[in-house]
């Protein structure tokens, strides 16, 4: 390494832009280069730290004596003063280097704590116990994520899909469920969140306790929810509505039951698509606006289709994961 490269390393160090690898290289080069090479560089280094508190006279003398005993140095005043300045510069360099090393380690630890833990449910519901003792049940093809330092200062999770929460009460750390449209803030309670990204509505139904729901974009709105109430957020209209809730219906999926009350066939088919991992192709869109009320606990999608076709008079063909519905022509 030539003089200019060494000078560049010092410059990077002084500007706080040196990497860990470059700092170790600088330490190595300081040990390898001659005093004559280092003198102008260290003098410049010293000038950068004019605000540095000088060493006491006793420490300067002790430092100089140790340097003198280990090197064949002229005993003139100029060299004595120069070597004290060099020693002080080296002290600054390696003290700062130690701090730089600690800073890098802290940065790495920060990056580790900011990493997310992501939990995904497959084709059946999945149960989770969070680090704070909160119980979560994720519906099929839903996901929950949280930072790896969850519970240290905050208890925040992000949900996509549907989840049922039994939150461990903690007066000092609020529990927050984030979605792409609303934040749900609690201390300890039981509630269900329905937040699939491909649906026009998001719902939060409260079973126990008290919850505050906030929209995350302007105009900001906030609702305090009581048991047997639910919040419905209309994504298209950006509308937040408070309704009475039937908790047995909201949490029926926990018992692997699908319950519908005055829902459109389009909504019914959307739920069946998600649960059974199929895709419906409907020839006549008029069918989709029809209303259905009922419950399904069948394990096979064919059994459900047989029930629905009695109500809606359609024929269907299933090809692998695709199901084609066609309105039956009455004679």
C-alpha cells in the first residue's frame, strides 16, 4: 500500500466513512510503515483533534519514556514533542477505533432486532403463541409478522388475512394489530380480524374487553369498540362503520364452519375459493348478486356445490382446481 492509499484511509477515518475492514487495514498499516512515512499523516491527524483534551504532563512523560525505551530515537526536544503528539494521535485513533467497532456491533444488533418474524398458515388454520403469551389463531392462507424484539418495548404485529386474538393483558405495553387500512389498539382482550387484501371490506369483531380502531390515512377516524360490536371498513369508500356483531358467526371458522347471513353469492364463492383453494368461473354474473344464508361444515367442495346448485339452479364442471358455473336454462 502506498502513501496516498494510507492517506485516503486516514481521511475516511476522520470523516467517519471508514468500514470495519478498512479500519483493520489502517491499524495494520500503522504497524507496518516507517516513522518517516507516518509523521506527516499523524501530524495532520493531530490537527484534526485540536479540541482534544491534552494528556497530563505525567502521562506525557510516561508515554514518551516508554516510546524512547523501545525505539532508537534522538533525544532532542523536537523529536520528543513530535513523538508525544504521535502517541496521542495513536491513542485517539485506537480509542476511536474501539468506539467504531462498538458502533458497528450495535448497528448489527439493531438490524437483527428489526428483522421480522413471519408466520404463515397453509390450507388449514394455524395456532401461535406470541412471546408475550398472546394466543393467535390464523385462518387458512393468512399471515402474521412481528419484529424479533417483540415485547421488549412494544407489542406490534401485522396481519394479512384473518386472525383470532386472545391478547395477554399488559398495562405497560399496548398491543397493536396493523393492517393496510386500520390499526387496532388493545391492552388485553379477545377479538377477530378479517383483513384479506383481495376483499373490498375489512372487519374487526370484539368478543371481550375494549378496543380502539384507527384509520391510518387522512381523514383520520377513530372508534372505541365494545363487546358484541364490530367495525367494518369499506376500502372503496374509505368508510368506517360500527355495527352490532354476532360473535358466533364471526368466529365460526375456528370450528371449521362457514356461516353466511344475507351475503351475496359472490362473497360466498370468494370464501369457498380461499378455504378450498379453487377458482370459480361464473358464466352469468347475475347469479353473483343473489343472496345466501346458511352454514357449511362439509370437508369436500363438491358437497357444498350440490347444496348451492339446488338454490341457484346452476350446473357446474370441476377441472382440477377450476370450477365452472353455468346458469341452468329452465324448460
